[in-house]
C-alpha cells in the first residue's frame, strides 16, 4: 500500500524536475516573453605566466586573489653565475672599446705620418730632378767651353793650362751628373717607400674594422644576455587578478616553469549550449541576463559574443546519456560589467536570452 504522503511528494517533485530541465537546456517551449534559458559556468580568459629563464625565486610581490596592473613586477628570480657572466661581458666590452680607441689614435697618427713622409719624399724627388737638370746643363756648358779652349789652344790663342782647366771642369760636371742621377734614384725610392704607408694604413683600417665588428658581436651577445637577465623579472602582461600561484620563495625554477595564472575579471563570459532548433534565433550582440546563486536578485547584463559555427553533441557533463547525443551549439555570453568583482570564474550561473522572432 502506497503511503499518501509519498504520492503527494511525487506529485510536487515531478513537475519541478521537468521545469528545471527546460530551464537548464532550453529544450522546452518558449516562454510568453520569447526567452531562452540555459545554465553553465562563468569562465574567463586565463593568462598563464611561465619563467623564460631559470633561476631561484627571491621575491614574490603579489599573491592569489591580488589585483595587478599591466607592467606590475610580480616575481624576481636570481642566478648568481649568470649575472656574474653578464658583468664579465660588460667589462670585456669596455676593455675592447678602450683598445679600439687606442687603435683609432694609432691609425690617425699613421695617417698624419704617412702624409708628411709623402710630402717630404715628393719634395726630395723634385730637388733631385732639379739637381740632375742643373748638372746636365752645367756639363753641356763646360764641355762646350772645353771644346772651344782646345780649338783656341791649337791656334795658340790660349794657353795649354786654360785648355786643360776647361777640360777638367767638363769632367767634374760629368761626374756631377752621375751623382745627381744617383740622388734622383734614391729620392724616387724614398717616395715609393712613403707611398707604401698608404697600404699600411689600409691594412690598419681593415684590422680596425674587424676589431670593431668583434665588439659589435660581443654587444649583440651582451644584449641577448641582458634580455635573459631582464627575463628574471617577471611582470604582468595584463591588468587582472591572480588566480593561482605555483611557486614559493627559494624554489629553483627551470625555463618554462608555470609560475602564476591571471584572469581579467572585466572579460568574463558564460558558456552555454543551445539546441540546434533554436540557434537561428540568436545573433551576435544579442542582449542577455546572467544570474548566480550568490546574488539571486541581481541580474548581470551580458550579450552574445560568440556563436559556434559547428554543432556538437552535448558535453558529457550535461544531463543524461539520452540528452548528450543531441546536437547543440556552444554560445558565449560576455559579461558587460564586473568592476566590483562579484562574478568569478567557476561560478555556476543561469542565463536568460531574448530570442529573435522568426519571420
């Protein structure tokens, strides 16, 4: 015999269960206000921060649930050996730059010295050329005088001593030509030697350029090292709230280790699933209201921000197996405002969407 109270309870619970089913999945008939009701959980755009380089955690400036702004320093790592190597690279570059300055000074002096040597050698060569020309002219004059003296001496018009003296002067001038030619050859060689200084300067400039290139390569390496040093200071890439902190002070981290997860509380959304037969009534920017258990009388304004392009079977965590084989479309409802942080990721929520009328 069935107890009367049990019948009464069944009569009350069955309609309630049916009504809740329509509310959660939007499978029931539309309400009088042409609305769609569905349920889901609040989600957010998560940002997981990881260590770009290894090191020991020395400071953690924020903790879970703390609000941070973009650019805030969150975590400081330290690697003594790496920092010492970075300092050594700085000192090595400074020493090389001093060597480069000395090389520049040496090069400048070599340029000035070479130019001066070329000018002196050019002047000496000009003087030697002039000396040779003078010696040749003097020889020609002395030779003519000697020839005239010989003729006059044969005519008994001048003495033998005069003729011999003029002949001796011609010989002396001839020897002067040989000496002037030797001086001219030496001057030309000195000029050629001075001009070789330009080749030495060219070689010095090439060495200087190669040395400067090595310094630039060292600076690039130092820049890369500096970036790694800066990566030991982990800053927030967004303004948001810290959801999880995965590390403690003193821990030794490897590159790629997750350290914190952040979420922007002003970009939360509710993900729901809408039956295929009703998806045509939804459009982007369509208004909606979200309700949570913590604030049952306070609706949160939202709008349709994303409509899946392909249908899928109802997720496994929804309703019964029979319901899970039905095709649905995933919908995201973006929360318009959450400045006070009342909504949080993971909160179960219900949504009411104003449906578009079908012509």
